[in-house]
C-alpha cells in the first residue's frame, strides 16, 4: 500500500466490510499470513475459497497445526484462508482453504461467565452453567444491522416433513396461562372477558420444523439436525424451561426499514443441551451454527425446533388469535419478505461515512445489480472548495463488487474491488461533478442489493500515512490497463469429429499484466452465472456443451472483458439395437428388418445409422424376400455413429430352413411365376408333398423320406423341360434339407 499525504482539499471515499463488524473472538487462532493456527477435528479443508469448491479433507481426531499462506478472501461474508501443513513442519501434509468461522467455532477461549445480574435492554441475563466458553462482548454493545434473514434449518419449511404453523390453534403452553380454560371444542381460551370467542382462543405463536419425523431416540447426537442463526444479532438468552421450551436460545436483531430502526427477537426452542454453541452476550452472524434440536422441554413425538420471531422479548404465554400479531411476527411472511434488507445495507453505508469524522451526507442510494452487470455513471457534486474531503461508502454483504471513480474531467481516479464493502479516501478534492460506476464481479443472485452513501467533510485530515484500505493507489500511479488471460487445453485439440472432445479436458488459464503480479482470475463453467477463483488447472468432464467464461482483475481493479468459450465433450458412444421377430425362417416367410439407435444425452447427437442384411443396405421396417436365398445362417447388422465420431454396432442372426409345408408353398409360387410351366407337373408335385406331410404327421418318417425321393425323381425328370433349372435347384436344396431332418440320407 502506498503512503499518501492528505492536503486541505481532499476527497475521502469509504467502503467498509459490512459483515466484518463485531464478532466472536477466539484466543487460540490469530489469522494472518505466516501465522500458525490450529484446526480441530471435523474442520473441512476445501479445494478453493467460497462455497463453489468441494472439500477434499476433514481434519481427523488428532487435530492439525497449519500455517496460513494466503488470504483472506471473502465469500458470503465469510473469511477464507489458504493453509499448509507442510509449511507448518509436516512434510506429508498438503494445502487447502478453510473457512475461518468453522475453524474458530470448535475452539473455546475459557473466558465465558456471567454478563451481569438481571436483564438489560436486550434481555441479557445470567449465563447458564455447562455452556461452551466464548468471549462475551459488552452488554450494551449493539449487534450489527441484519442485512439478510433466512430459515434456522438448511431447508425451507416446504421441504420439511413435520411442521406446525404460526396461528395454529391449540397452544402447547396453555397450562402456563393462569386464565386458560378448555372449551367444548377441545381448544383453550384466555377468559379475561369471560367469553369463548375466536379472538380469545390460544394459538401457537411460532413455527415447528423438522427435517424428518423421527424421534430424538431414533437419531444419534451427531445426526441431530443443526440449527442456525437466522441473521446477524446478539445472543441475549441461553436458558432452560423443563416443561415448555426446553433448552432454548434467544437472539436479538436490529434491522433498518422505512427510515427507522426495527428490533426483533428470534427464539430457538427444544435444543439438545450439549449441542448449544453460543453464550449470552455473544455477537453472531447470520448462518452461524448455534446448536442441534431434539425435543427437550418434556415434549414427545418427533424431534423438532420451535422457532419464533417476537416483537418484544417477553410477550407472555397467553397468546391469543386476537393479540398474536401485536406481539409476534409470522416467520414465513417475515423471512420471505426480508431475505434482503436494503434499509440495513443503506444504514451501514451511512454509519460508515459518519464514523469518518464531521461529515454531511449528500447522497444515499440503494439499488440491485445482476452478475456481471455494469451500472451507468452515478454523479455527486462538490460545489465549494470548503469541503476538504469526501466520503463514499459502498456496502454489499456477501458478494464482490468493483467501483470505478471518475474525476470531474472524466478521467479515472481509481478502480477498486473487494468483498462486502470498503473505504476509499481520495486526496486533493476539487470542485465539480464526480461520478462512479459499479460492476458485479461475484454476486449470489441477480437483483442483489447494495447501497452507496456519500458525505463531505470540512475536517482536515492528519497526515497519518496509510489511510487507504485495500490497495487503492493515488492517480499519479494509477494503472488503467487491464490484464490479459490466455487459455490452453489438454488435449490441445479436439480428438473427436466436428470439434468434440472424447475425453475430459484440462483447462489452464494464464494471466499477465503490464505492471502488476497480484492478479485474480475468475472463471465460470455455467456461462457466467457463477464464478470461481482460479487457483490452478481444472478439469471439465461434464458431457455436452460446456459454456466457459473467464476474466482477470489486477491489484488496481482493472478488469479485462469477459471471454467466452464453448467446450464440447462426448465420452459416450451411441446405443444401437437390432432385433428379429424369430430365430428361424423359411423362404416363404417375410423377414421384417428391425433396428434402432440413439446418442445418450447430453451427447453430440446421432449422425448416421445404417443396417446391412446379406451384404445389402436395408432400412428399419423393410420387408426382405428370402425366397431365392440358399439355406443357412444370415446376419442383420446395424451401425451408428455420433457427431463426435463414436461408433457402435449390434447384430442378430437368423437361420433359413425348409419344411414340407414351406415346400408346398414354394411349389405353388414357382408354378404361379411359371418356373414350372405345366399344371399337371404342379399337381403331381403337390400330391407327393401332401403324401409326405401326411406320413410325417403319422410318425412314419421313413415313408415320408421315400415319398420325398419320389418327389426328387419327378423334379429331375422334368429338369430343363417343364421345370426351369433355378426352380429345380431350389426344390432339390429344400427337399434334401427335409430328408436329412427326417433321418434320411441324401442321394448323391
């Protein structure tokens, strides 16, 4: 980072990390490149930072010591660090990325204890014995504004097998409501006005949720589903209610909406006592693991979590249909409507600029952005030289954005990108119209919210050297040339036809920059919908058309244009199938050709499919005349080829045979087609065949054979006269076959 003197006329642009506010402190690990840190059993080690990479190792029971070699990188508000066992002294160890919160959450600092006697403004009371030890923040410290809300399980209510909804009649805690009376309809009523009206009917004030319908006894401790904090907040209660909520946690949340601060409390009941991972007074982030549910509180049936969102800390047990909305929030309606909280994001931006000194906010902007989108230029005016500095705060929890700031003359002052938010100071402020653009490098979804706050201040800055966060450089050292990324493949060229690869392809990306070696390369395998940080060659093995996108950003934030390449992979041959209606045919039976083929999806597609029978091309469904073929075996074969060049074949064989019945039909056809020219000969031959067939049916095979010999003599006597040579050859062939099948010997 470059040291910069701040003179009287200066702009101060602030972008802070919204999700890196007060968090749990763990004494065991000090995260910085070059430090040794401990990873306890169960910590996952990933191939890369962020949720897009799979993990390759889970730390075993003996724990590991590793050295931090790179980081942090922020994804979804989480810090990720690259670690090495080899660098920590274990020559057999490898490297991998770990999520700081997961590594830290399995340690304890040994300093928990009570945070005070009685409840304070947020409901913090005495700590419960037996809790995991965590460092506890000051009682009066507010949690950061919640910018997102989500469900306490890793599934939505619609994906759970067991639910009891908000508003359901039949309070499970009616016995704690002193004025509750059971009505004739088996519901309980709060009879303050002595009337059993619908408004006085006691109701279920939360949402019961479970992954499945099993009881706690049917689930091992390690398989009990995890429960997560629904948003950033502060743990205010960790208590036990043996005949009601069981072991439960209450978290206080602040969020900003419609110009004012809102306060709510989330309740997580029926937790397993030994699973609770938080302490009263602890600041938590949305998505932090706080425990596992069972059915503590003397409840039978399916293990589940009872989840509430309260408007006040202690609404009491007498919750009725008429009063519930004044004391509680419908969890489904609230969370679906507050998955993002733009007001909180804007408030964080305003607080960032306000914290920088005596400031006057001149602009607050909230908007949404899509992946890869670049906004138009947003302007702010510095109209008097009295403003000695300006402040721009840009906040976007859980994503990576890039800001480009332009001077009044249109030249670029600086480009910077970071995860979540950042602070930028601009020296030598000059009056005029400044502007900036925002680009989404990595956001979880389209329409992702962000906020910008801009303020000016007359307070002169002391020259303290490094006041810029990140690696923002003053304009006289500004590099405006983006890096360039080349791509190479292994194999270097498609090994199939029509540009298709027939095997997995290894992709290597190589980025270069004119002045900067600190280059980040991002790539996408789904056409730019989501990106991953490139850490080394990766393999594409998904069949079909893969839509690759990639680009690089240097340390100054210069980003090259996104490049797109389609990579076609087909590793599966087509499928070809040949069938026949029967195994044996006679020459008077039609032979119908049957074959089919397809290329399994997603593949290159079937290019050709051909069939061959007796050396001739045939079509599926074609009828082949077997009449003039010699007796014996014949094969129907089909061959399919896809566009990638894969070839597949299949075949089936048939046997061409003769019977006395087929010989009768053969004589009839030969007579009809004038291969036997005299009707008397036709009648004589058919008579002999009729006699032979009758003898065969009586079991007199020898008589049938002798009759067929007489049939052959008659044929030979008329050969070249009333019977043409090709007809004689056909009939002699078939009669010899039948004579042999009846046990006779063929005459030479």
